[in-house]
């Protein structure tokens, strides 16, 4: 058995619209991922036995950058992206 965590970043969903997240900088600064693309990437990663499925090249770069950055910087950037 394998477990794969899908880490898609901003994804266009009904929840993002209802919650108001679609108005945050995270969603408005670039086009959010489509649900079908996120699901396809996660499925592919799971079939290959990957632990993480990070959708999109930019999200992959940001995931690495967040590990290399001081925690206070990473949380500050995340907070600014999630403001309306």
C-alpha cells in the first residue's frame, strides 16, 4: 500500500469561491489549477508510488524554497498571499 499527499496549491473549486479564497492574492496573481489537472497529477504520482504530488513547476519550486527559507519568512509570504 502507498500513500500520496496531493499538494496542488491554489485550485479552482466551489469551496474556494464560497469561502472567498478566490479573491486572495494567491488566486488572483496567477490562474489557479484546474481540478481535473490536479486529480490527474495526483493519480499519476500515486501510481508511481510517490509520497508527494505537487502540481505545477512553480509550486514545486516554491515547496523547495519554503524548506530553505527561515520559517518566519515562509509564513509571512504565505500570510500575504492569503489576504483578500
